[in-house]
């Protein structure tokens, strides 16, 4: 027997499951509210939007290029920023070189160098100087006067009757000395040997000693320090700092 309350719930469930109501809900479910993003628009609107997007991209590219040029330009060292500087020899050192005969002279000086973006450095260095002539050097060091790329010297080998040598052995960068007994430059690290004119005659070094620039400026002798790459027959500038 169904009581009054049970009958009431049954009627309500029947009303909720009425076919007409179910059809209304199904129709509503099929409907979809379209937004502005769902509507692709007409062909003219699509073309306009595409044009505006392309214009935006092109304008962004122009602005980016305009910013990139000065930024990249600021990263490139200015002229002579990475070049060598002239370091003066003292009057005493210059007199020592002028008084030289058949013995190389060790010349001490203060090197002030600035390599590209590095701050200026000051340190004590030395070079070797010999009294010679261009004819003598041409006979003893023909490699320095050839047209081959390994010569690569944009400055005179002999200036004012002297040649200046870097104190760095071209083998692995050690400092060599002059031996008066054998009249040769000798490297204590691996046994490379060089003549008075710097020609390589023994040991593993791939080339002779590296000449350095010399000049006289307002009555004062000046040299330029150049560090060449070691372990290669070619003279490739590594830096202008010690």
C-alpha cells in the first residue's frame, strides 16, 4: 500500500521525467553560445587581421634590428683598441744598446699595455737587442723577409741599426737566455737553440726568435711588446700584453 508521501514523490519523479521536459533539456545541451573568438569572421575580416599581424611582426623586426646594430657595434673594439703600444727605453738602456758590439743586450723597460677591453696593465719586462744590419739579417734570417704568410711582419726587422727580439721562446713560451760561451740563445726548458741573429738551429721550436718593433721618437727609443702564438711556424699575434 502506497502512503500519501510516497505517492507525492512518485508524482514528482514522473513530472521531472516528462518527455517534453527531456526534449527541452536535450535541445539546450545542443546549443552552444558563441563568443567573438569562436566566430572566424568574414573573409575581409580575416584578411585584415592577417595584414595587421604581419605589420606587427615586421615593425618588431625593424625595431629589433635598430637596437641590435648599436649594441653589436659597441661590442667591437675601436681602432687600435687591441693594438700594441710604444713603451720607452730609459736613456741608460738605450746607451747600452748603442754600445753593443757582438753581444746581445738585455733591455729592461716598463710595459704599459691595453688589450681590447682589458684595463691598462703596467709591469716590468725585458727584450733582447742586437746591433746588426739589414743585409746581415737577410742572410741569416731569410724567413723574416719572404712573402710567405709565416713571416707576417708589418714592421721593419732592423731599425736604427738594431734588431729587437721577444724574450719568449716560440716553442712553449719559456724565457731563454744568451750563452756567451756558445754565442747562442738557449732555452732552458726544452733545449731550443738560436743564433746571434735569432735563427733556430736546434731543439723543438718551430721557428726562429720573433723580432719586435723599434723606433726613435723625439730622441727616445721605444719598443712594442707583441706576444706571438707558440708551437707554430706562423707568426700569429696572441696579445699585446705580457
